C-alpha cells in the first residue's frame, strides 16, 4: 500500500478496503486471512476516503486531487468512471 488513508469494511465483515493516496488505488484486504488482494486502479486521483453501500455491491471513493468520486463494483473489484460536478 502506498500512503494508506481511508478504510471501510463490508457489512458482512469479510473485506476491508483501504485507499492508497499516492498509489491512486484501493486495496482490498481479506479479514479472515489478513492478506491484501490486488490493488484496484483506474479513475482515481489521490483517493482519500471510501464508503461501502449497505448491500456491499459498491464502494465510493472521494478523490481529493480530481474533485470527484469514483464508484467501485465490489463483485468484480473494478473502478468505474469518476463522477464530477458539485463535489
């Protein structure tokens, strides 16, 4: 991880997601084994904070440098297109 910042845990307690500000990514961590998964990249610029939806389908990452929010599909651990405007 590269300059970890925000952290969010899925409602089922199985996975933590950590923002990596300098790495422009989010790292999933399997909490049962305490192992980091492959970093999720794309559409992030200095990710700072993260929130997970109650149904564990999506996460939303606040990007400080980009003044945007990046959605992440948690089923596939892929980042979507950053959302800008009014952020």
